[in-house]
């Protein structure tokens, strides 16, 4: 049951990252406003982080072993970290460029 719930949390994390990526792209190409994109991104990013944490906690047992193969766990965890870091870095870029562009 823990394994199934862990994979569900991972899938929900990927879904939240996908939705955050879509809002980020739409804000970048200016289909939606920069402010609306940021306001949509923040809760999706928080939800993605929570689901990633739930996945990590569900896959680790109290004795330190993993429910799935250690290599698979590491790959899945690193993929989620890279996606989240990329989205966060993108919004740092957007905040700096859009804020500086408006103030100049």
C-alpha cells in the first residue's frame, strides 16, 4: 500500500510540475500576465514540493531501507529535484528580468 501511495504522490508531483510549467511558459510568451503566472506557479510549486516529500517519506522505511530499488529511488528523486530547481530558477530569471525591465 505504501508503494502504491508513493507512486501516486510522485505522479501528482509530476502533474503539479507540468501545470506549473504550462503557466510558466504561458507567462513567458505573454499569453497570460506575469503576475497571474506567478500567482498560479507558487501554489503549484508548493504542492509539487509536498508530493515530492510525501513520496520520499513513503518509500523510506524506519530502518533506512527503501521499498523500491535504491537506484530507481535515486533517479526518481533527482528527476523531481531537477524539475523543481529548473522551474524555480526560471521564475527567478523572470522576476529579475520583468522587474528590472519595468523599472528602467
